C-alpha cells in the first residue's frame, strides 16, 4: 500500500474510535473499540516500516557497536 493510503486509513480508524467513545459503554462497544485500536496499531507499524530506509537500516545493523557486558571485563 502507498503511504498516503495508509495515512488515510489511520485517520479513518481514529474517527471511528472517537465515535465509539461517544457511545454508551457495553461489551460489544469495548470489543469493537479494541479491534479498531489494534487495526490502527497495525496500520501505523506498516507505515513506519514503509518510511524507514531498508538499505540504511541494514548497513547500520552491520556497523553497530557491540555492547560490552560487565563479565567481559573479568575475562583474561
């Protein structure tokens, strides 16, 4: 999906969530609200992965500094 389509879908989910918040609370409303929040999170994650540069992230992971553990200082 294109980034603009994902952004529009995220906005649509946000509007649906706001409409559900105005409804009286019930078990069905809560289930719908939870599913919409989950769908919105999935769409946000897809948008985030589209915006990251794959090549840059691969190079960054290769040249990333290795963290030293405290036990590394005691090895001889």
